């Protein structure tokens, strides 16, 4: 016959022990519970700040790894003797004009920003000798005092017409102005006229900028001056017809280009191709037309 299991009787001493354990767990003094809570707070104090610092450092590291490295801007330089419409500068920083628009577009085409500075000619020559200029725009080999081996010429993107200008319409050549004072830009090279200046067949009267040369002509400081075509057209557009200056004769035409520094830090070939592309597509002419 199967035996039925029966729980053994609980001894009296065992019942007392179990009751004591229950009472200890249930009615544990509050100051001990508080002590355990305080130990948790102290743990957070001790290790929490380190955890926060570690998390911030990790986040910063991940951000730095994700952010692309920003490449330096292309440093463009132009001669500060040019005025509008070629350039408008404020405290040496170019802020507008044909060259400003052109160089901004060139920098954008290679994924860079543009830093455009207007400087005196001598300072430009010094910086180019040191290789501290990335691009010199609106120049011609005949205008430079020396060759720069670290730079490459772009294709021409404009033709600058060099004119003899007067206050009245007439037809006269520079060779016919023996002993005459002619308004010119300080430090500028005029290949077709320099022999006449050298033997004093003509006398130079220099002004700081091309615009000042035309203003002095309009004021009657001299009878004739030398100007480029775009500057003359822009000057006349800003004055009434009674103050119009006239083209007296054509002196020469110059193809203007950019000099680009041949250096691994500069996207030289991409800039040269961009200049060629802007010229071929008519983008340069569109920029010029916007200032007429």
C-alpha cells in the first residue's frame, strides 16, 4: 500500500528563528535604509562626473571624425589701381566689380571660398616672389617687371582696349602730341607709349587710380589721358552727356589673363580649366554686360 507523504512537524525553536528573520527584514530601522540610499548618492557623486566627461569627449571625437576638413580659401589678388567696373574695394578688401564676380565664380567651381585682396603693384610683386598669392587676375606678361616660375598663365579671358581719351571728339595719335602732358595711372606700364615717355616726347601725369585719371581729365588738369575701354564706358555711364569723355584714338589691345600658383596646396589645373570654360561659354562676357 502506497505511503502518503506528510510534512514533518515544525519544531518550536525553528519557528522562532524564522519569525526573527521576518521581523528583521520587515521592520529594519529607517536609519539603515537611509544609509544605503546615501551610499548610492555618494556613488553617483564619485563616478557621475567622470562618466559625463567621458561621454562629452566621446561625442566630440565622433563629431570631429564626421565633420569634413574645410579647405583654405583661394587667395586672389588684384591691383588696387583699378576701379569700377573692374573692382570695388573697401579697406583693401574687394567687395564688387567684374573681377570680384569672376573670382568668386572660379573659387566656387573648385569647391573653395575666395579671399580677394586689392594691393599696390610693388606689394603684389613681393608676395608673388615669396609664393604667398594663389591667383593674380587681370594681368599681361608685358605689364610685369619679371617672370614668376612658380606660376602658370591661364588662357586670356578678356581683351583690354587701351585708348587715348580727350574731352572733345577728334582724331589724333599720341605721336602727334609732342610735349603734351598725358594722364596715366601710377606705376602702370604702357608698352606702346613708354618709348614716348622715355624720351619725353610725352609727359606723364600720374594719378592713384584709373578713375582719378579720368576725373582729372574732366576737370581740365590736362588735355588727354590714357584709359581702358571698360573704365571709360563705365565713367561715361555715371556722368551726364555734357561731361562725356571721348575716345581720341586706339593705342593698343591687350589680352588679359590670370597667373595661378603651381603648388600642391592650390587646385592649379582645375582653376586653369575653369577660366577656360568661363571664357568659352560666354560667362565672362555675361559678367561684363551686367556692369554696362
